C-alpha cells in the first residue's frame, strides 16, 4: 500500500510530458542548396547553429523539440521537412532562414492563402488560420525581446516571397504543412551589420532568446 502511494506520488511529480508542447525546428538548406552567403558564413551553416541553440533553449522551457535534419550538411526536400513536422504532430513548425535582400533586419512569414506545387494544393484553411495566429504572436514577442537589436521587417505572408508568389501564394514547406507553420528570415546575411550580429556570440544569445520568446508566445493558446 505504502509503495502504491509512493508510485502515485512519483507520477504526479513527474513532468507532464504528455502535455508538453512540441516544436519542429527546421534549419534551412543543406550541402547542395546552401542558401545565401555572407562574408564569413553561409545560410545553411548559421541556420543549423541557431537551430541547435534554439533547441536547447526550448527544451529548457520544458518543450519537446524535433529537428528536420540530423546533420548540418544534410539535404532534405521542403516537402519532406513539412512531413516530418506533420508526422510528429507538432504544435508549431519554425523554419529558420536568412535573407539575401538589399534591406536588413528580421521578418516572419506565414501562409495566408493556398499554393500549388506538383499538383499538390495546400495548406488547408485551418492551417492558414492557425499559422496566422501563431505567426502574429510569434513576431510580436520576437521583436519585443530583440529591443531593436535587428530592424523589424514586419510580419509578412508567403505571397510576399518570390517563390510563394510563383506557387500561387504559399511556400512549398507551407503547402505540405498540416500543422501551424512560420518561417523566419533571421537577418540579411549580405548586410555586414546583420552578419556581424548573427555570427557574434552575444548576437546569437539575443537572437535565440528572442526566437524562444516568440515560440512560447506562438504556441500559447488564447484565453
Ligand atoms: Zn533560405
């Protein structure tokens, strides 16, 4: 009897992993499609680095984290990245990228309408709405936490990217998503100041803290 009570007590004290929020971090690009390049780093490398740090930060907050890649150089098609997040039934998929724009700063993208690729149309209306809500909360918390360290390039939609426009309104990773999805262009890698920020220890610390605050806000259910 005493043993039963002991076990019951242990059970109630155990972290409630069943209800832990589950996040998919998708560090963009790989060996073949390296992404954009700066003077000192390449997009796939910096996305992997930030992804690893963000994983740690989220796990510290009690979240479950899955990654779409096992190694920095691994190439995973965008459709498969989304399927990994779908299979894990994550609460939010966060795709990490860096931009090659003439501008500088940080921007968040989400699918506001469906797109089509290889005959596949998506995401569905529920995913579009959930992504809008999550991305809005995510971006607000992200910018607040950054305290001006990076320029706010605002919350945007997939249609505002060249690829998203070409596909009719959503990026490939969004089209396949059955879970809320957003994409962060963490900085403009071709901008020297932005690159210095994202490659510095202090800059990474601030960015990861802000991304973690964004994720937390993004998965908090409404009152
Ligand atoms: Zn990219």
